[in-house]
């Protein structure tokens, strides 16, 4: 079975990914990576993160996959020495300065999708450089992926879920041109996702574009074809989403864990696929397509809305003040959204990750039952172990 590789953006999503069944996680260190504004971790946190992950048999890959300038080479050396000392499992990169310095330190190298590797000769080139793994360009069909896999000894990693870019593997200059924020430095403002009026400059007539956002592809979702991807011999299934919230990382990772395990157990079928698609539809998405895996995207593979098509949203309720382990009861400050019996809620926390449950009982400080709690403190049963300062969110339909 392939490795399931999940994105991580902070302590909460790190724990969420581990609890949801990721075989490996990847994240940046706040600089020199393609999600520079997506929190990430600092160098001091890295050793403990690697230790925690390894105790759960989860691998850790650190992204250093942006362009690197001469003025940053000393900083790059410092970062790579920290990665080496932390015993992280690999560095994801494509700038040749990073590749060469990682080789010198004998850090395993995974070539980023930013390299736009799309053929066997390119794969063999990186293989000869000493790369351990190649993250293929997202513009490949499944047949093209199979051919590369069959003609190289590299591990092959493929994106299976998440945002698709209108540009070739993210090589875009639109954000740089409009806002001086470079996508190739991890600082993209995604102007491609916005609505535009397109005018014919010769006639001054507006072109009719219907309701499609012509530069905004739907998100990739391979749950319906996960068995075909496994049969292709792909080594690692990668979930995109280091900019997305912890509930996204938890939900999507858990869905793909179930799908992969079902294929292994011979229980993968259409009812399961529909259930899992409903699960991932709850969290942030722009609609779903299979991208380039069966050929070039068709008109229906482009988004018809500017934002998320998620079927669920969350409202902040308040922090956990205490958790009583013997009785499995949480004590919470209800300071924002009200909480009622029957509500479905999530708890987010650095150790807790993301857990979901229903409110079956509410009691005030005098142990009197409540139907709704608002601007007060209340206790409620919880089937999961929570921690002080975990955040409670109420889930609502969009």
C-alpha cells in the first residue's frame, strides 16, 4: 500500500494528521517554502515534532521548495543543519543549491512538484543526482505516471487531493505582476481565484463567460479512483493543503486512510466512495475533479464560485476550562456562539488534534440542566480526552 502523506500547518493540524492515520507529514519552517504565510513551525520546534512523529511511526518531510537567492545561502545552511540534527526523514526541494547542500549533509532528497518533472528522462536526471523520491508534475495522466514509475527506481509521489493551479505546477507570475507577491517564493495571493470581467479592447464588448471562474480549477479528488492509483504502483499519495484549517487536514486524511485500507481489505466499493466524498465535501473545497489523470480537464472541471463549496462551517464557542477524566466531562466557557443539546461540535487542540462529537447534555455551575448555554460556563459529556484551552467549535450547515 502507498504512503499517505498529509500537510501540516501548526500544532493542531500536526496532531490531527497523526490521529487521522497519516503515514507521513510535511511542513515548512516559516521560510524558503511554497506556503510562506501558512504558519508552519520554527527551527526550535523541529526536534520535538520529529520525535513525536517517529514515536507514532510517522515520517517527517520538511519543505524547502521555493527559489533561493545568494543572500539566503547562509540561512539555508543553518536550516539544513537543523534538519539534519533533528533526524527528519527528508527535505522536499528543487532549487539546485538546496539539492547540493542536502547531498553534502546526506539528507534524503525529495524533488518538489515545483520542478515540473513530467517525463522519464527528467526522472532519471534527478535519480542520478541522488534523489530518493520525485513528486511528479500535476499535469500528468495516469498512463504517463505509470510509464515513469516503470522506468525509474525512484519513489514516485503524486498529489491525490487538494487545490489545483491554473499554471504548470504552480509556475505563475500573476500574483507577482499584480501585487509584487511572488508565487515562486511561496507568497501567492491567488488572484486567479477571483471573478473578472473580460473586455474585447477592439469592440469594447464584454465576453460572455457564464458563471465559470476560468482561471480557478476545481480541487483534485481521487477517492473514486484510489484503487486505480494503487494499482499503478505509486509510492506516496500526497494531500495538498498546508494553507487549510485543521479540520480540513483531519477530515481529508481520515477519508483517504479509509479508502486505502478498504482497497487493502477488499472492501472498497461505490457506497464507501460516496460516503467519503460526502465527508470531504464538508470541509473547504472548490468542487471536485480528477484533474489531468484521465486527460486534460474539461469545462466542468472549473470552479463555478469564488470561494468554498463546503457543506459545513464552524462557529467558535469558547475554550475548555477543565476536563474531568474519570467522568469524561468537559467544562467550557460559552463566550461566543451559544451551545445547545443536539449540536455537533469539534474540539481543536495542540495535543488533541481535531475531534468531533454531539452535545447530549448541558449543566450549569449549579448542576442544573440547560437546553441552551450562552455567555456562561457549562459542563457536557465528551467521549474524547480534551485538554485545558482546547477550542470548541459548533458545526453548522452552510
